[in-house]
C-alpha cells in the first residue's frame, strides 16, 4: 500500500501510530534484542502498575475533597462526564510520574536497548557528550515530564474536552520521554529536543497517544516496545531533518514496510 502524498496531519499522525506495532514487530524479528529487553522489562512494568493504581487512589480522594456528595445533585450524564474526566486525568498523572521514575532509575538499560536497535538498523551509534551533560539534560526532561502530571489532572476536570486534552498531554510526554535518549545521543539540548517534537508534532503525538491507549493491552511488554519504536521513529525523522520538503516522508517508513503490498498485476 502506498501512503498518499501530500501527507496530511492525520496521515502523519497515523504514521506515528504505526511505529508502535512496528516496534513490536522489530523486537520479535530480532532475538538479539531480547536479553537487553528483559532486564528493564519487569521493573519498569511494576513502576507503571504502581503509578496507575496510585492515580486511581488519588482520583477517589480528589473526587471526595472537591465534590463530596454534590455530584448526586447533578444530572447523571454531567456527573459521569466529570468523574470520567477526573479518573482519566488522575490515571494519566500516575502513569506519567511512574514512567518518569522508571526512566531515571533504568536509564542506562533503556539507553543500551536503544543503541542496540540503531546498530541492528544499520544506523551509526553516536557517542555521548559526557555523563555530566547527559545527567543535566535528563533531569530537565524529568522535570518537564513530571510537570505534566498535575496538568493532566486539571485538564481532566474540564467537561467533555477534558479527557481528550489530558490524553494529548500524556501522549506528548510519553513520546518526549521515550525519544529522549536517542535525541541526547545527537547532542541536542532541551530546547532543541522540544523543537524536534514541535516540528514533527503529528508523528510523535500519534506514537505517544497510541502508547497510552494500548498500554493496558500490552502490559509488561509495553516498555521495551516503546523504546524500540521511539528509537526507530527518531532515526527515520532525523534522517530527513535538514530537508524541509521531505521532512514528513520518513514517518511513513514503517507504515509502508509493515503493510502487505498486493502482487503486481
């Protein structure tokens, strides 16, 4: 199947989504990645589970503190919208904080997996600019990532649009965190990494939102798949970063490679 040109934001968004199943397929096809993937798999999954359950706990506490029994006086549909938004925002916030902690503690393991993906993809694995520089840049990302947690809760309280806005914020943060190691190896400072995501917003947002929505289904397998998919996404986008006309062409690489093509007539 050929992806139509010119690429619209929707097509670019869906191309970003495709990097999640593409990452899973790449992981399955390359057994050399499995030993590197297993190490951080269960620890990170435990962090994420704890984060989600913590978000559920705080959702109940916040609901009681803010509304008490007032929700019973509202129409059923409005009460449902408010409660649903609060829970979605709180669960997203718990996941954001848990993933931040996981990446801080397991960063070297994720870095090793990401480098292995680049090696198997035939990409040059670039070296670090120094441990001190990476620590400073990683802390900036962790702070930026953590600030998204309370924002997700607040947005979740907005009727109707709140859950969608909270999902967008969470998806952006997940994509930012998972691509951070790859962009750090390019020597990008925090401002440049934010610029990368602004330039390729549909692709990275598609990847991040898909990761958030599919995490409950993938469970413990989500963590290495996110690292693999994010690494491949950055590699494809980075390959054409300096060619504005073609900047969105790379994002459809996995979509076109993974969809079976019909035989020639």
